[in-house]
C-alpha cells in the first residue's frame, strides 16, 4: 500500500530520515528545510536562496555522528 507521508511541500528535493515517521525535507525553490514528525510539519531552517534555473537549495547531508552532535550540512 502506498500513501503520502507529507503533503503541501513545494518542489521537495531530498528526504533524510531521522527515525520512524521523522524526517527532514529540503525544498529547492523556497530554501526551506522542513521537519515532518508524525505528519506535523515544522520549518527548521529558511535560507534565502537564488532559485532560478539550476539554483536553489540542492541538498542536505547528516553528519555520520548526527545522533550525538545534531549536525547537518546544507549545500545550495
């Protein structure tokens, strides 16, 4: 069975799973990083990005020790 985990996103480009029903999602054009936890969305970071053509928020990588240091790396 397929179902939507999160709705109402604008051009999502990546998902990083933090746990069961807990994820970070990047939006290319808006520069937002949204956390969806049990279906509840919260903007955790809102970057001012150039969003024309191939520009925008392009990716998010979690630190290998993310569970301990809570660091994430953003590229735009």
